[in-house]
């Protein structure tokens, strides 16, 4: 088994470079390399590659760690979903440049800030989900409407976004700032995804607000204690068009 | 003619007895001491904290973008702290690499759903001039790899994980890890030689 005459495999050459070779094969591999210059060159190439990768990225581990990766900060925010929402909301509103923020004092995040941040969080979490983006598929729209309306405590209507090229993927139930929230996902043929988030709010009615958090944008409004947030990639024109379609259908009395 | 392990081939993998006393290429974040009893919670937390620099390094090489990399690390930390109750012993560091690797795979999948993809064009040919040429070549060479091969290579050569640990992180047999490594190295060599035979050009 430890016969030095057993031919050296390519796997063993890799294992040799990676320090994974069993001690009893080391001599055999080294002897092989001494008499096989082509393999020796390959092994040297692999070592050089490892060296350049380490040379290029090794120093990253010594860089100062940015504040957002501070564990205490993440723990504090992670203890409650609301905490994260508050942090995200401050960022979102800093970007949005909302003048009312300071005027209202720092008692807590404004309701609009909280639900928008919740909605953006939900968007970011579920939009990348390939296999299970929703709990109930769009094909069961009647059930979806009934179930989520019951949970959020008001009658929901699921907008038809086919006019803007979006098909309903489905929906799911989420925790919101004041109880349950309904979350619907839409998808275009090319895979671009938009979400509609709706929950109760105890804040005042608001007109449209646009927030961007990195690559993600949200248009939100509140009407009669119900908040709506349409999220998508931060392409304002496209987002506006989608949100307008949602808004128009929610304002219009049901046809049926 | 040498024997070559088939992808996922267990025979060769099983025939090789891996040397557990291997010296790691790097050792940040490597804490083998597992505290028991009432120290478990703080030990978990400090194991996570110790791993942050290495996670950043791995993520940077995996994504070749500082912002995206730190986003990934942040998501990994949030998920790890939230799912501490799901962690049933073992090495925290490997578990964190697993989370990060999976998050990045999801990220790439979601990017792949979009119509715009990274175009690997002629101007991406290895640039043999200038002081930055070497590091740019490495970035491009890494970019030319399939994600699973890139992750396997980086976990081994940059993070110093054993084949067995990488197999655990990637959720595949050790033989698959070895074949990913071999392919990654072959592809990078081909790339740096200017052959680039398997580059996918997306139109």
C-alpha cells in the first residue's frame, strides 16, 4: 500500500501542494517529481498561483474592520427585527433626505420609516430566493387574498401588474411593525422582481415617498392606517410606473 | 498514464488517507478549542468574532469587490447570530464559510436571472504590462472560474481549509472537491497562458 513504485496520481500532486499528502507517500511523490520535470513545473505553477492569490488578498485580513461588521452592533440590531428596521430606516431616510425626520424628534423611527425598512429587508431577503420565494403561489390567488386579508386584518386586493409586464409569483406572511404584513412578489419575463408589501400603520397618511438603499429602491405611501411599499431595483422610473399601476388599482373600487 | 479521479469519484478519495496534521496556509480565525458548559455562548460569539478578518478576505477574493464582499460578510454574521441555536457543535469557522459560500451562490443566481451579465471580452486578455498587471491577472483569472471551483480553490489556498473541511462547506464528497481544485488550476493556467478555451462569452 505504501509501495513507492505505485504510480503517482494527479490527485496526489494536488494533495502534495496543498499539504494533504499522507506522510507515507511523500517520499514517493518527491521522487516522482525529481524524475518528471513536466509534473515538477506544474506543481511549481500551482504553488506560484497560491502565492499570488495570497499576495493579492492576504492583506485583507489585516485591514481595519468596518463598523457595520462590528458584532456588538449586529447583535444589538439583530435582537429584534425592529432594531434592524430602525437602522435601515435611518439609512434610507438619510438617502431620501426627508426633512421631517429631525422635526419629529428622535423618540423612535417614524412609522413610515419602519414599514419601509421592513419592506426593503423583506425584498432583499426573498428576491434572491429561487426555489421558495413565496409561501402561496400566484396560481392560488383567491386563497392568497383570503388568507392574508384575515391575517393583516383588512381586505387586501392583489393588483394585476400584467400591464407593466409583471406576473404574480405569489405571496407570503411577514412580521410587520404592528402585527402581520402581507408580501406579494411579481416577476417579469426577464426575471426582474418587484414586491408589494402592505401592513397596518398607526402613522398619518402620507403621499408617495421614494427611498433607496443601495441597489434597492422603494416607493411607499400610507392611506387610512394601511401602508403600502413597492420595492424593486433602484430604477426610479420603472419603479414609479409599477407603483402607479398598483396605486391606481388599489384606489379603484373592486370591479367584482 | 496516471490515474485521474473522476468527478466525485470516491475511489481515489478513499484511497488517499488525508493527513490531518496538515499545516494550514493561514491560521487567522482558527480556534480549535471548544469551550463547554456555561462558556458555550460567549465562546460561540468570540469564535464568530475571531473569524471576521478571514471571512472578509475570503469574500473579497470570492467577489473581487470590497463593497459586495463586506455585504456578504455582514449577511453571514447576521444569519450566524440569528441561527446560533442551529449550530450543533463543530467548528464555527467552517460553519461561517458555509453560510457565506451559500449566500454568495444565491447572490450569483439572482444576478444570473437578470439579462445583463458580465461580459468577458477581448480586453480581458491578460495584461502583461504595468506594476498592477499581476494582481489584475489574478482577479481576471479567478473571474474566469465557475463559482464552485473558485470557492474550492480559495478555501484551500487562501483560507487553508483541509479538503475534508471544504467538502463539508460545499456539501459534496472529498473527491468532488479535488476535481474542482484540479479544474480550477487547469482553467487558470489556460487563462494565464492566454488560451482561455472554456470562457463563456455571453451575448
